[in-house]
């Protein structure tokens, strides 16, 4: 234990509180000069107070020699060793901090704090297994210590091992633990949401967001609400995030989907455009804007946005499928063939692209190529009713009635209630097929 030396400290002109007043009033230079003078007359307890003050002021270089002097006098004092470690951390001397912490005796009251700090340091160095072992070792010493339960839960959360984090965080919750920074409720909300327990996550988000309204929490709350189709809550939380931090680009596609769920397509489109004003290279937002323009029957704007999405990212399959579907309705088959040919040149192959190509070849009466294209992908769509019907109708148009009937029967095996195909099969069978 640190003791006061009554023979020291008696000649001090200013107390630490008085010196702090100079610093708080903006006279930092004078304050630091007075602190240097204070050091010369300070007793051990006052020197320890000085260490804490220097660290708070962001001057660990001033704190370092003082804490080392104190450790020479009290080499087994765990509180001093952990303070020395914290000082070393502030000076980016992680290895030195580890050395200090490893000296803390298992029986010392500071042992648990030392293990927590060690775990953080090992985690920073990428030594995750060592960090985990330190936390578990500390927990064995104090199995109901809330800070350790919370620490181990937080560790697993950081590692993305959400199912492991929940039991520890729940135990910490039952012990009434609260994080000095952040929220236990929000940590539990994130863990539950990440494991798919969205209803449980929602209740924790509702509580946690009242404690600490921060961007990542608002995003998590909005995202989780979307997963259970609570579009009203999702839009509310994501709008609050947008007001707080409009540069949080990830929010925009999810806010678009929330408004789509509310069937507010105008607001959804405006949200997509707002996102593009923040990030003009976001192909996903161009895709969303294109699809919304299609829903609002503005085909020119839709095509423009979808082309922009593909220009930014030719691998955006959804954008390709959306513009191909648009051109199909517009009977712009040459554009379809040109795009698919380009995508194949850059090795963007997909059976659905081939299906669109077959449709375009069929409509442009390039029948041989159309049949070849459909034949080449039929194994991918043996249980796709639309494809089977599509191919059957192509074969029927070309006079291949027996082959067409086989595909129509496959449709009925998947959907016996398809009356249109039933009638077509009956007609073909009655005609001698």
C-alpha cells in the first residue's frame, strides 16, 4: 500500500486542485510547470495522484518515470503495476505493458484487472487464443465476477462467435453489470440478431437505444426490424441514423427496402437518390433506383440507372437481370443479345443469362441457336416450371410436339393444378401424341 511521507509535501505552494484550475482555464504551460515543481516536494501518494493526472492530460511520458519510481518502493503493489501497464499502453509500448501485467500476483486485488488488460493486449497483437485463456483463467478465480463475465462475452462478440457470447453477457446482465462505455443491452441485441434470434434482439435494441443512441446501434436495430418485416420500426431507426450521420452509406439500401415494405415507393426512390449523392459509385444503390423507377413506370430512368449500375460493376447480376427483363418487355432483343455477349466475354457466366439469351434468340427467329441455348442449360432448371414451360413452347412452335409434350408433363409433375398446361397436354395427347 502506498503511504504518505509527512516530511515530504509540506512545502508545496499549490495543491493539485489549484494547479488543475490553471490548466482548465487554458494556461496549460503554466500548469505543467507547476506540476514539475510539485513533483519535487510530493510524497508517494501525491506522486501516484500525479501519475493519474498526467495520464488524464495525455502526458504518459511525464507519468512514466514517476510510476517506475513508485514501483521501486512498492514492487509487489498490483495497482501500481497495472497503472504502469496502462501508462505503457498510452505510449504504444504494448510489450512493456505485458511485462508489467505478468508481474501482478494471483492473490493481488488487481489480478483480475491485469488479466482483462492482458486479454486486450493479446487480442490487439492477434493472439486471440492467449487472450481467451487469460480471461478464462481470471474467471476461474472469480466465476461470478461481472466484469469478467462481461469481458469474456465481449471478447466472443468481437470474434464473431455470437452464440458463445450470449451466455456470458446474460450472466453479467443478471449480476447487474453495466459497461462504463457502451451498453450491455446493445451488445446482447447484436449477439441475438447475429444468431437469427431477431425477436429477442428487438427487445434488447428497444432498451439499449434509450441508453446509448449510436450509429451502429441504430443500424443494427433497423436491420433487425427488417428481418421480421417491421418496416415502420426499420424506417424510423434508419431515418434517425441518416439524420445523425448521412455519410453512413450502408444504411441507404436497407432504408430503401423499409420504404418498399411500406409501399412508399416515392420515398424509397428518394432515399436511393439521397444515397447516391453521398456515394456516387455505389452500384447497389443504382440498382435499387433502377428497380424503383421500373415500379413507378419510368422506364427511361430505370434503364439509365441500371446501365450505370452495370457500368460500375459488371458482375452485378441483379442489375443485369433487371435490365434484361426491362428490354424483354420492350422487345429490345438486340440490346439483350449485345449485353449478354459482353458479359460472357468478361467471363460473367450464369445459366439465367443463357435463359435470357435463348428468349432473345427465339424472338429474333434464330431458332437453331435458341434450341441450342435452351438445351445447354436444361439440367440447371429440371425443376423450374417457368423454364420447362418456356422450352416446351419453343419446341412446340418449331413442330417438335413429342419433345414439347415431355416438357409440359414435367411442368404438371411439379404443379398438377396448372390448368393451362393440363389443357395443352390433353390437346396434344388427343391429337395422337
